[in-house]
C-alpha cells in the first residue's frame, strides 16, 4: 500500500450566482442560485514513503484544494484518498500528529512573543516529551541558522525569517508527511535556497514524504524527482521532471558554431527559426520531430565546428503545458 | 490528562505575557466599560432615594456593591467574540486550528482564562476607585467568597459556550450581525446586567431563572452581594455546572456540523 | 468659505453614492437600531415601574432625552467618527500626506472625507422618538423653542466635533489611539439620562471634559422648557472656544507631524 493513495478524487464547490440589483439580492435571500464548479476533477496518483513530489499548476488549478483534502480540511465530493492509512477527512488525532500543512503566507506563530515561546506552545499541543522536543528544536535552529532570532518577537522578524520559524514550528512534531503550499512565496533567492535545503535535509534525515507546490521552478527542480501537473482540476502529467520536457516540449534548440567566414553567408531560415545569433554561433528552434533530420542536414551542408541539441528551459515547457491545457479545456 | 494540563498552563502563561504587552490599550477599554454600570448605579440610587431609600429590596449601598462586582463579572464574561469567526475563517486561522490534534475549544478556554488573570489584576485599582466614589455595602461570609470565586469561572465557561454556539452560525451565513445584536439585547435584559432581576416583573424573573444568561452574570454577583442561603449558593453552583455541561454538549454537536459544513465548502 | 462648502458637498455626494452600493447594510442597520430602541424603551419602563419621576424628570421628558441621545449618537457616527477614524488610520499608515498636499484647508478636508450614511437611521429614529415625546408632553412648540433647540443641538454637535478633533490630533504623538473610540462610546452612553442625575465630579466631567451635557442634555432642556438663555449663551461661547482650541491644536499637531516625518 503506498503512503498516499488518491483514486478518482473530486471536489465540487457550489458557488452562489449573484445578479445585480436590490430585487435580486432580496430574492437570493430566499432561494439562492448556485452553480457547480469542479475544482478537482477525478485525479488519481500514489506516492510512496520518502518521495518528494512537486505539484505544479497555475493559480486556481486545484493544487491547494487537493492539499487541503489530503490534510483533512476539505471533504472530497467524490473518490477516495488515504494518507498513512487514514481517511484524512476524519481528522483523527493520530493522523494529525503525523502530518503538517504549511501555507506560505498563513501565520500560525504568535505575533507578539518570541518564536521560542510559540514552539513551547506547540510542544504542549502535540504533547511532545520535553527532552526529545528540545533536541528536535535545537537541531532545526542549527540547520536553519536562526540562532538568536528565536528570542526576538515574531513581529520584529523579516518575512523570510518568519517563514523559517513557521517551518520549524510546523515540523517540531516530526511529521511523516509534509504538505507544503507555496512555502517560498515572496522570499528572496537566498532565503528560498535555505528553505529548500532544509526541506531536503529533513527528507533525508527522517525519510518523510513531501508534497510541495511552488511558483518557483527552482524549488521543484532542486527538490523533486517527480512532478504532478494539474490544470483545471485534471491531472495532465505524472512522472519525472525530464520526461515532462520530452512529452510536452514541441521544440528543441540546436546550437551551431561555424567558422566566422561561412556563418554570415548561410541562409539559416532553411533549417529553423533563429532564436539567437552571436557572430559564428547561432541557436535555432526546430520542431521536435524534425530535430534528427535537421541535425543531419546541418552536418552535411555546413562546416560545423560544434553542435548541441537542448530541451527548452523547464519554465517554457510548463507554460506550454498550461497553454495547451487551456486550449483543450476551452474546446470541451 | 497531564498533557492537557501542561497545555492549559503553557497557553495561559503565553496569554498573560502577550496581553500584558497591551495593558494600556486594555485600560482604555476597561475604563470605557465602567461607564455602563455607573449609569445604572446612578439611576437606581436616585430612584432608591426618592422611594425612601429602598427599591426592590436594594439600598443605595447594595446597588453600589451590585454594580461594582458587576464590573468584574462583566470582564470575566468577555470571551472570544462571535464576530471573530468570520476573521478566523477568512484569514486561514481556522485551518491552523483544525490541523492540530486538539479541540479548538481548549485553545480558546485556555487563552482567555490566561487573559482573565491580567484582567483581574488591572481591575483591582478600578474597583478601589469605584468603591471610594460609591461606598458599597459588602459583608460576605467566607462561604460566599469561596462560592463567588468558583462561580466567576463558572460564568466564564457558560458564556464561552454560549458565544461559541452563536459564533458557529458564521459557518452557514456571514450575515449575522442583527441576530447577534438581538442575542446581546436579550442577554442584557435577562442576565442581570441591566438591573438585578429582582427589579423585573415576576414572569421575567421566572424566564430568567430557566435560561442560562443569569447563571453567567447575576449569580456570581449575588453570591457575594446578596444574602443567599448555603443551599442557594451551592444549588447555584450546581446549576452552573449543568449549564456548562449542556453548553459542552451543544458545542460538540454544532461544532461537528460546522466542521462538516466548512470542509464541504472550504475556507 | 464657499470653497469649503463646495468641497463638503462633493465629498458628501460621493460618500452617499458609495454607501448606496451597500443597500443591504440599510436593513441590517435598521434592525440593529430597532433592537437598541427596544432595549432603551424597556429600560425606561423599568425605571418608571418603580418611580414616577427620575431626578425631577417625568417619563415623557426622559423619552425626549432618549430621542436627542439617539439622534446625536447617529449624527456622530454618521459624520464625525468615520472621519476621525480615517484620520487616525492615515496618521498610522503615513498616508496623511496625500490629504495634506491638496490645495484646500487641511482641517476642513480631513473633517468631511467620510460619511456612514446608514447611521442616519438612528438620526431618523431619534427624531421619531422626540416627536412622540413632545406629543406626550403636550408642549407648545413655539418658534422660539424650536430655534433654541436647533441652536443647542448645533452647539453640542460642534463641541463633540472639536473634542474629537483634539483627541485625534493627539494621534500625531501617540500612534495607538483606536481605543478612544470605545472610551468615547462608553462615556457617551451616560447621555441617555440628564447629567443632573450624576454626582458632582461626574457631572463636571460630562460637561467640560467630554461635552455630553451640551450634546444631549442641553438640547433636551430646550424641548422640556428647562433651558435658560444663560445656558444657551454658555453653550455658544464654549462651542466657539473649543472650536478655536481644536483649530489651533490641529495646526500645532501638523507642524509637529511635518517636523517628525521630514
């Protein structure tokens, strides 16, 4: 049995439909018109213990809804989910003790006191043995390099420092499953890297399972071997990060270097679309299916000094996936 | 059980530290609150004077005692406001509460109980000034003082449950302010906050003793101020306990339904 | 002066248009005002179930006091309080500069920017209560009484405005002033009864520290035939004095504010 098992999971919201005008407002008090919105539409996947999985999708794709269902905050309208053998929506204490949900800009720490005191509060909420708690806490403080900051009132910390504390507080009970929703939102690059390293280290030391959403591909590239791509509530892709490019990128980039004299005279447009041109070095965008043929042709036609074939950057691929998804959905 | 006690202790400690940081702001608030009982007190003292010194069995000094103890009970009555639930839901605080392996009621009870410690300390000078200005007649017996102490916390718990129940309505609709105001108006009239129930018509007194409001307000005051018999004192504590249990049962049921509602529609 | 009047009218118009978008709030306000009125009436009948006069005031006379109290309370919450609360917010957030850079009298500008239209429900309800009270009093409403009442009301309102402006200007020095709203609400409640009821020290406070006496009791005295011309003159003089002090203090505060933020 996988650690997280999701089968045909659905979530439909009833959204009230508002009409303009006082009369309509009064009528809506008596009988409310609603419309069903499918936030999550029959998605299925399994995650094994110790995996770190990235959850990708544009705003409103259903990522947060899925995370909330898996952590027991939302009741699925269809399908089933099991986490650690529990049904999340039953919110049993034994389940809640083993998971954590971190939402980027939601603050669970007490604003007016040092984080250290908030941690103490968490200790009693999760009924952690004192010695074990201290060991864990000090370990995290060292890992995050927050030293004396834990003694400053949280309101005096920077956004990044607060997020570090938030994460420490959320992991004090050493959860086996981490749901991280945009944990690095709004942070600068250094801080993002530090949080990322912490999550990776936590996963390595404890073997915990991590499901993470992020707007920053760097987070996903650094942490996740596997990604789930979701759009309009549907699962579009489940697999390795590199496979994503293979499957969705329609183009590859060929980089060619000729000697300086010949380069000027070549009619590049015959081979592909010129993306970049720098003296004797040219980068061409070529449809994926044509890559092999064009490479051969280039080598046959021109005195090539150097030639490389690359996948486009992952951000571009993702953008394409969503663009395609939107087109698909608008036809449906 | 030991874990729960540790939680209460830690939460109360935290609340005391935080609320003391806002002591000045709280003082403004508490002084503003004193105006209300002073108005009632002045009105009823005037009436008592015009009726030969006594009205409804209360002398001027007894009114003074009633409305001064009133200020402490009123402060003990302040719990998480039903208007706050909308904020809790909107800001995602509720999600945080639901993810913890502990009933959120514990968190509120513990937090506000800690705050009460601060409130009582801040209240003492106010009470002293009021006592100097209005000369209360107060001769409690030791038993009355003991019952008073426990009934204060009983009142606190009853009102916590009542306002929780009221606040949970927010899970179904956010247009609640008129309803809340109606509740507060009924509570004002039936709890002994406006006047001691003895000044009310008989049928209102009967209604009041069958409802929880009086046990969260007038009973603690009377325990100290009036001459209740030991049977009345202990019986009152018993009734408080009953209302706490009833409130707990109500909160359990409604809370479960509220969470089901919340997890159906999301925050 | 004309400029200020036009400014006020424009803000008033925009404020009303804004508020009209939230018409549901009208019904909520109406319900809440009705509940508050009911509680007030119950309180009054409780008092008069035990006595026939309270400190020399009969039941219809106290009803008149209640009417004025409701009306003035509605006026304060409709016009004065929202502006002063916005001003406090602006000082705290540092957004006051926008208002100060406009080519208009700064005091006038910060005093007319906001309006809470639906609080007007209380004003109308207060007028209604007052009408019922005068009917019960069977008083002859001469032009002189009506004029005196309006003059007293105006003086009282201006004094409350000046009082609020002075307090709010304090926000230039003490940033956290939000709680004075609660403090004021608490003290204003004392106006539900004539201030002559209160012990000396309290009456003095309610007259000169917080102008509740002039805002509520004095206009009610006009209706109940208690108002002497001396009191009215006093009210007029005090209103002028308070306004002058408020204006001086406002500019004093502004200078401090400019110095601190530069």
